[in-house]
C-alpha cells in the first residue's frame, strides 16, 4: 500500500515497535537547530569569558567602580576598595581569586533558574534538542534523582541572589563618586552600572520562585490583595524571564569588562560631571 | 451467525455529549450499570462547540429573573409551539443543574460578589446565561467527563475495576436498536477502530446523539451530526416530531470557503456587536416583527444605551431571536446589500477597544485570526446564516423523556423534540441537555431496575440482519448479474455532497413547495444510489465505510425534514415558507409526526412518491391555565387561536 | 481565488508497518491541512483514516504531525507553506498507531483516571459556592485545554522514552493537578490528599525538565510550563525540598 514500507527498527523512543513505522528521528523541515545552537554558543561564550575573569584575580577595581564579579569581596587578598564592598570573612588562607567565593551564588541562581535549565538542557544536553526532535539519550530520569533533584533548591539561591543584588546596588550607588570618593559625580561607568543593576533586579525579581513566594503559593488571592498585586507584577516580569536572563547576563559581563578596561588602563572613564 | 462481542448492561446511553453524559451520571448514581457509546473520543462531543452559555434563571445579575420569566421567553422564542410541560420543567430545573456542575468542579465566570456571572443573550429578557468566556460548552463537557471519571474512581475503590458500573465505549457507532416485541432489548454497534461488531444487551436505551446538520452543506455541525439517533428511533418504531423546524444560526463565518458555516457566537452581539450591510446601515431596525415591536429599541441611540442601562432602555434588534436575524440577513444579501463573500458585516471593532474584545471574546478573536486571518479588533467580520440546530426530534414524554410507543427507549438533548417549539433560544440548549439528560437517565434507570429479573431477550435474527446491513457497503460492487447498466459502485462522499447540496438549496432557510417536491425526488434517487455506495479497504478505521453507513440515517432524516416542511403551510420559527409567509394561528397547536412507512425493516422501498416516511397530524394538549396566565392577553391573541383563548 | 497542486506525503499503514505515500492534490485559497486530507479521502484514498470533529480548533481531535511538528490539522493554514514545499503529514509519534493518521491515545485516558477528582467542600451545598474571579482565573486558564494531547505527544519524557509512560502523567495531567490544587474550593486536603506532594510522588512531576515544548505546541496558548508546571514544582518544593526538613529526615533515618 505505502511506497517503501519500512521495516520497523523498534529501537525505542519514536521508533518503539507499536508506533508509526518512521525511521527518521524527526521530520522537521525548519531550522530547528538554530535556537539550541545559538543558546549553546551564547552560554559558552559567557562561560569562557567569566572563567577567565573570575580566575584572573586582577583588574577588577578602578575607583569608583568594582567589577560585579568581585563584589562583595570576602577574602583578605582582596584589593582595598575605599568604602567598597570589602568584608574579610574568609581571612588569609583563601589563596585563589576571591571572585570564586561570591560567584557561587549568582552561578547557582542561574544554574538552577527555570529558564537557564531549559536553555542548557536543550542547548548542551540535547534533552530534547528541539520540540519533536528525538533526543540521543537511551535513559532519562529528568529531575527525579541526584544530582538534578538539587534543582529544587532554586529558591534558596534566589534569596542569596537578592543579597548579591543588594550589594551590587550599593556598588552602583558608590559609582556616583569620583576617583577621590567625592559624591555627586557621574561617568560612563555609572550608566553602565545603572543599566546592569536594573537588569539584575528585573531578572532576579522575575524569577519563578519569587513569583511563587510573593503570591503564587496562595489559594485565595482575594484574601491577600497586596500579595495579589505583587504576584501580578512579578508575573508580568516573569513573562519576560528569558529576555531578562540574557540581558542581565550580557550587562553583567559588560560591566565587568568595562571595569577591566579601566583597571588595565586600556580606556579612561569619560566623566560627565 | 456473525461473531459479535456481547455484554449485558442496565442502561445504554448512545452519545456522549452533554445530554448523554448527564444521563449516564444520573443512571449510574441511581444504581444502574451504565454504558455510554460515542462515535468520537470521550470528551470531543459537539457540545464543546457551544459558546454562549447555559440559560438558567438564577437571578445572580438581575434579581427580577425567575423561572416564570424564563418559561415565558422560551415559549415566545418557540412561537408557542413548544411542548409546554418541557419548557416549564426546563425553566424550573435549570438553576439546580448549573449549581450542581459547580459541585463537580466547574468554574464559571464570577460576579463581583462571587456568584456565577450571567450574560445577556438573544430572546432572554434578563442576563441569564452562565458562561465561561466563550467556551462554555467545553467547560460543560469537561465537567461531566471529569464527574464520570470521579464516579469510576469510586467504583475502582469499591470493586477494583474502573469500569464495573460505568463504562465509555468510545469511537463506536450504533447502527440498530434491538427489540423484543415492542420493547427495547439492546443495541447493535461497531467499533470504528477495529470494525468489530458488538451487542450491548440492555432493557433501557437513552438516545442522546444530537442533531442532523451534516445533511446540509453550510453548517456549524461536525461530522457526527448525521441524525443517527433520529434514524435509530424511527427504525425502532418511535415517531419524530416537527422535523421541519431547523434553526439556521444567523452568524456563521462565510469566508474562507473551508470554514464556511463555522459559528460566530451570539455573545458577539450580546456584548455590543452590530450588523451592517454594504451601505453601512444597521439594517436590523427594519426587521422587527410586530409581535416583538414593544420589546426592541427603535433607534440606534436607544439600542446603544441598553448595553449600559438595560432597565430603562429596550434592547437592540440584533438580539432578536435567531430565526428573525437569520431571515433578515438572508433578505439583505438577496437584495444585493451583502458583503463581498455573500454575508453581512458583524462589527465589534468600532464598538469597543481592542483589549476588551480580546478579553470578552477570546476564542472568537482566535478563531478569526487563525482561520480567516481577520483581526476582529480592526475590521468587521463577514457572517451569514448556517444550519445550526434541529428543533424537531424524537417525540418524548415531557416528564420522563421516554420515546413514544417503544418501552425502554428514552431521548434527551437535541435529538429529542418538543422543548424548543419552532425555534430555540441561545443558551437554552445547554440547559436542555442537563435538565432532560438527567431526567432520561433517571427514568431509564428506574425502568431497568423495575424489570429486575425479567430482562428482554435479544433476538439473534435481528443481530444477523444488522450485521449484514452493516457489511453491505463492502459487497456493493455495482449491479448484480443481469442488471447491466455497468456503473461502478457509488462513492459515498459524492452521494453525501449531493445530499448536502440538495438540502441546502431546496429545503434550506427559505422554502417553496415546488423545490421541496423536487428535493423529495432527488432524495429518492440518492437513496437508490446510496444502497450501491461501496467502499475500499477493510473494516479497520475506514471512514469511507463509516460514511456509507451514516448515509442511511441522513437520508431518512432529510426525508422527514422535507416532508414535514412541505406539509406545514405557514412560516413559524425555523420554518419559513416563501409561499406561505405568515404565521397561522390554526397551525399553533398542530404537531407533525414522522413515522417509518414500513416498520418491518424493509428499507428497500425506493419509490420516490411514497418514500419511507409517513406523516400524521396531531393536536397538542392545551397549555395549562396557570402557565397561560403568565402572559398578557394581547400577546396571546397573536399566537393562539380563538377557541384556545376561551377555554 | 487561485488554486494549485500541492505535493503531500501522508503516512499510511498500521501497527504492522507502513510508510509515507505521495499525493498530488488541489489546494484552494484559505484552506487548511485538514481540508486537503478530506479532499484526499473524497478523491484518492477513501479509506484514509483520520480523526476530526469540529474543524474549528475547539475539540482537539485532528492532532497530527505536519512537517515534523505536532499541530492541529484544522488550525494549520496552507498559506504558511510555500507552493513548492512538500508537506509531510504523519500520525502522532508518541502513541501507538492504529491506522494511517489515527493513533491510540488511551495513555491519556489512563492518566486522566489517576488524578483524583475535585473534592467538593463538605459544608457547601449546590448554589452556595462563592468564588472570586481572581481566584478562579488560574484554574480557568488550564480548563481552556481541549485535550488535543499535542503536549503529551511532544513531551520528550514519554515521546523518547516509552519506559517512562507508567511513571509520568504528562503535561496535560500535571496541569490538571495544578488546576485542582489552585481551585479555590477544592477540599482534597480535608480528606488527607496533598496534591502538591502527590504531583511529585505519584504523577512524575520530577521527570519534567521544563524544556517548554508543551507550551510551544499548545493550540490554546496555555502557558503550561510557566503557569502550571513550574508553580506546581514550587509547591512540591514547599512540601518536599525544604533542606532543613530534608536534612532532619535524613538524620533521623540514619540514626534509626
């Protein structure tokens, strides 16, 4: 009846014996690989850049700016940043870059973020690479087992991310000084920091866990009108969580790179006033 | 002897739409072991298409509403031809049926104080329709489906088997009702997936198969609406009532061709949409019939004020009963004032901001965007009449939903006749399903348990005959040896298309004597050809075969419509005669009953004049005095004959 | 009005085997893929098996995969394809095939039965329910579901891993759990049923890795992942993954 009736491979997944006998792992004709490829490329670029910068342990402070990768700076080997986010909690035994201590938190926040999970499950792990495109793995247990079951602690990283965002806000306030710590000045870096902190907050607040905590967990919104409004507000941001995730990822890298350029002397901060 | 799977049940419900599921729930809750048979998957029934709402006088929005007002609206809408006891029960019980849905998990839109919100609709004096956006039918079917699942979960807990007391046979089609003498003994069906036959033995059968729209070319109905229940009842010896009344919904999509007929919900008009012709005129003001003059606005200003202040203004004529609006659109198009694709314009874009339209009419917005590439927030829709509903149906007892003359046979929903008279009001269908679905299930269960040990036996000969009938399309390979016109077997799809064209053109929204006579001849011809409809392939999920079997039902029902329409020499509700354009009071209390001419099962009768259907007239019971007292005398004289008034 | 001949490949066969069959078929303005399938039935392949009902995107019967993407045939306009394109139509590939474009979707009905039904509050009778619109909004969004099962079909948890079917309810029925858990009057907890916990323990919520294909294919535009599955995951966290509680239970287990 059919042209070229295919023998059934019966090799699992869409080729399970009872399903329609189609050999191809997928029949999509559009450029379905573009999105995961672009995602993977973008994330990879950030990983390379941030690894270099995090381990560099140099060029992260140029008054009045401190790189968001190194803030707050929690070891003795931190550069002295006048009225900056120094807090020597770890003491002298910490020998490598102090960025590593604090980056754990934003890294954990983003690693367990519901958007980034989708991005790297699709982009790196091809599970699935795209909708209705067969994934290459024989077994799949999702987030039911260690280590992926740890994704469930996202909300605690969210709390930490709030603290980090608060420190970065403090850094942004500090950027309204000049190199001699006098207040009421602004440079191009201040603008870069402002944009960054707005995006960081928007990304942090738009988090799914945040949405749950401010109101999503309630059964009756009508009994909690304030939390209902908060939930609706977070919901609006949450709809753009992916956009904010990327925008804040780029902005934090840009802010760091800007500080690097200043600290390494490759560029001078244009001062407005 | 055919190999068939046989099972015993107490109640078999044919059809899993709103009425069927409600009947099944009721029968099971009253202790009857109940089977539901449906042609589609469980939960896909045509009920999901209902958009507007469920009419029930709960008085949540307007405190003046009560069952008497609802009854009055229903009778007016049906032009007093309604089986008044049904209209009474319906108006009284509808609120209970809606509230009950909430206890099964339904989530209707809410009023400010947390009650079920109710919206305005054509022909209803007060806002009365409980609704969920414009997907009320989906909510209804899903709620009933989930209630059935919850009953099955209870049964599982008790007996270890989900299906021990309530089972859904999905994708199965019933082709015959089996009988023991005059009473029901079971049904004969085939499973679409495998083509296997089965017999469900049961003393009670509830027919809830919906309508007949697939006999018409332009229709809002799905493929399932082939009049199966109507035909099953006829073949089992039960009469059909007032089959000439077919409702053409005024607003179906007219463009593009592939979606022609798909419904544009009446709530578009209830929420402020207006009808305009190609001259940009709100033409409905010219079409308010005398009987409705006092109830409808005379100027656009008054009509527009009504949306905000219904207490002090009369409603816009766009909200006249469906038959009036459909006829008006038809007349405008005929007069050359139609839209480019042969409809008129229905406009919300100039009446409300885009945001409101998207919120109030989300699925309409969706439907036009996806199917027609039209943005209804920016431009007007093109709409025209589409075959939507059949008011006629199986003649039933008002209280018990029992079909006449066949003990054990019950009918509810669209397939049952009488409730809506000559024209159904929007929103009265969903409530009808619930009220009479429950009643049918209740009485079917009672009848079945009443028989206790003495179940009617199933006749083997009937099973064999039914099996042979179902298999005939596979052997319909042209003429038998000797009769050599040499034609190949008929393509069932072609026969179906010709039937739809015939009914649409000759027994459609405006009817003429000559055309209907022509239609009867054409139907006789099609009947001969349908007997030769053959199919390729095998019995496993073969749509050509399914259609070939459905043709029998569509042809039977179409003949009923055409014969009754020819007989009724007046215009009333869903029946408009160009040659008899006025409503006649002497027809008010006349019911037309269709019966099979040769009930012994000889469907071979192919004589075009005689046909398969015999019509009889019957005078209806006078309306009870206390119900009549709900109307003004001046109104009654427009409808009732002199002698009825003075009784 | 213009018409043209389009090239189609339609999968025909049954559980024994089958393949893509080539067709050339007329296409007119404004048609959708389902119209073309119907034309094939009426003119070239009368026994071509296909499920459909309303033809208006309301019943969710005509689910299939068109050019490899799970879609409703009635909601896929031919104008989205070029005239040169060959359009491939296959049955849903996550479910056992019955014949041609028809699959056995029994998996979904089995899963539907495993979700405990709405529990009415004992103290309220019919007509006494009072719910605010803002409290029903969330569940109403999920009740827009037309049960086309495209989300169940596209979800790689079962599409690519047949062995996960017993453990995983799929997006449609996890959404049903979320719907009931968010229902303002559901009294399941009064009866000792914790839907938040059972979502994880009995319906396989943990298998979901929120890759959002369910949301992508939903013809009703329901935000299944963002509004149902992730909130449900967060609710499960409330019950199960508070680390202090978790640690406590580990320690207790070890010492006993």
